[in-house]
């Protein structure tokens, strides 16, 4: 598996690179900070580790650029440890967030978990439907009469759990287990941020109310 490191601190690049290669991953770091998205694509990366503060454009900018044509997993690694930065990272398309100073063991666990659920997970069916809306699991798309929404892997798994429930309430714990397979480092806030990002995509096509919250329980679909 190939991991691309977007970081301008050479000491951190060296630390992460040495550890990742010791775990059996192939790595590459940025050469031209004006062409981050291009280098990630050229390397055929399987996962990106993304800092926020970078030369020229920040990590939010590059994550947004990457998300225009790719669902590659992105983990933010940043010294910014306030909740607003974490929420912003998720809203721009990040899959997870790790704060500096880097806990290398935590980083390894998160990388393994995201790679496992992204590349080893196999869907049982190619398409699920609910009230005229289709979830295409093979293409990671949500489609209706007048829209076609590209989904990240996490968004796809959230919707798969909800579509399978056919309008019944799905507990938060069950959705989290479906998405992150018992990862102890994932909390309810991570799910909430992903739900918010998914609702924003739905709002853009006129389906703001498609995912409903049952307070204290979980989520369900309505049409």
C-alpha cells in the first residue's frame, strides 16, 4: 500500500516515513507544494497523511481539491488541536484527525483501520433503494431523479446501514461499528461530523431532511 505524506517539517516526514516503511508501506512526500494533488495522483496513493499548515495553500484547500475527483482516505495530522479545526477537516473531506505531537502507535492503528475498511471491505449487493433513491455501492454514489452524489467510503457505509434498515432507526453504536469495525479511537463526534457532511451534500440537491435524528437513539431515513 502506498501512503503519501503532505508535511513541510522534514523531521516529521522522516519519522513517519521510517515508521511506515518499517510497517511495510511504500511512502512518498511532497516535492512541490504548489502541486500536492498532482503528486498524490501520480504516486497512485492509497492513503494521504495531511498537515493543515503548509506553504502556499493549507491542508483544507488540498483536501477539497483531492475530493473533486477522488475518495482516497485522508488523515489529518496537525498541531491544531481545537475542535473547530477537527470539524473543518471532516467537512472538507478528511476521514480522521490525529494531533501532534504524534503518537506513532495510535497513528499506525488508525492507518490500518482506514486501509482495512477502505480496501478490504466487500459489499454484499451493488445497489440498495429506498423510496425511489438508489445507493450504488459499487460506484459509491447516491442517485435520484435529478441528482448523482459522489460519496466517501465512510459516507457510503453510513448510508448502507440506513438503507438496509428501510426507514427504521439505526443506533449510533451500530452505525459506528459498521463503519469503523470496533475502532476504539472513534467516538460519537466523528459520526456526527460525517452525518453533517452527508446532510450538506443532500441539502445541495434538495433532500435536506432525508436523514433524520432520533434523539438519544440514532438515525433513520425519510422521504
